[in-house]
C-alpha cells in the first residue's frame, strides 16, 4: 500500500542526513518540505525564533505538546545543556513511530522522552510519573483547540512556576483565538507575538511567547 507522508519524510532524513548530526536532520526535513511535500513542522523561519527563545532561556525541563515527526523536538533538544530533559507528547501512534526514528537518527534520544497519548491524560500525571516539579518551557504545537484547556490544566496541576515560558505555534494559522485572548488578557501572563509565516509558505503565522507570572 501507498506510504504515508511521515514515512516519506523519514526516508528523506535517512537518505540526506548524517546520523548523530541534528542540524543535518533539520536541513533534510526543511528541504523535503520545501521541495517535495509540505508537512506541518514548525519549519525553518519559525524554527529560528524557537531556537532564540530556547537559547536565551537555557531550560532544564521542557514539555512539547505535539511531536508529529520530531522536527521541533530535534530543534529544541540540540540546544539543551547536558542533563536537561525534554518530554514530548504525541497522540497519533503512526506519527510517534516516525518521530522516534527521527529523534534517534539525530542522536539526541538521551535528552528526549516521547510519550504516546492525549495531552489531557498525561498532563495530570507529569509529577508522579516523570518526577517533574515544574517546567521551564512548554512548546504548544498540538491540536489547536487543546491549547487553552491544556494551559489551564497545567496551571491547575502546578506545573508552571514564576517565569515558565509558554511558546505557542500557529497562533494565526490555523489560529488559536481563545488561547490568544486568554494569555493576552490574563494578569498571570506577560505575552508577546513573534510575527512570521506558516511553515514553507508565504501565509502569515507566528509564535506567541507568554511568561507565567505566578
Ligand atoms: C490532544 C493531543 C494532540 C497531539 C498532537 N500531536 N500532533 C499534533 C499535530 C497538531 N498540529 C497541527 O495540527 C498543525 C496544523 C497546521 C496546518 C495544517 C493545515 C493547514 F492548511 C495549515 C496549517 C500547521 C501546524 O504547524 C500544526 O502544528 N497534535 C498530541 C497530544 N495530545
Ligand atoms: Mg505547528
């Protein structure tokens, strides 16, 4: 039967990227998505904004909601200091199978824990299951109607501390209007918008960076 797009993306990584070289994995995926088939990775333009937020924050504990093929997982993990940890949640088991291989090819699997399941099921279990107190950075890139309820759930589970950064992808396209309204009007967040484009296109999109004030 016909292969899936994530399978073809993984094939491009194995053909064009060097094992153990995260940058070559990132470049191989960007090339595939720009010249072969579009895919919903954060991409190179928004990816550079993600890089700058991660580098400035130097987080020890990172949560990613929405792994997909692991592109942003590799982008984040390659910048983490030794001993830092990234937990990434993926709902779709077919995406998870691909993401594990992309993460392994990049050679950053020892910093990453990929967990399969729905965000609302795993967020309440972060403390007892992973021994996590609070996160320093959360990258929201999963189902767009889950951004707001999951943010409120993370607040309620005490997973955010003064200074925790929430970085949300796709705040314009596909868009997360309820989430934006919340973080921009809540006294508990200091929010700012990084204007960019939808991955590999000229459509507007951007990242919203929101610092939790406690
Ligand atoms: C409930 C739960 C869910 C998850 C989960 N895991 N993986 C995802 C993927 C979600 N991502 C997207 O849907 C997405 C879509 C577009 C897009 C598509 C079509 C267009 F025309 C324009 C833009 C662009 C993007 O950048 C995106 O990120 N969710 C994981 C855990 N728990
Ligand atoms: Mg996205």
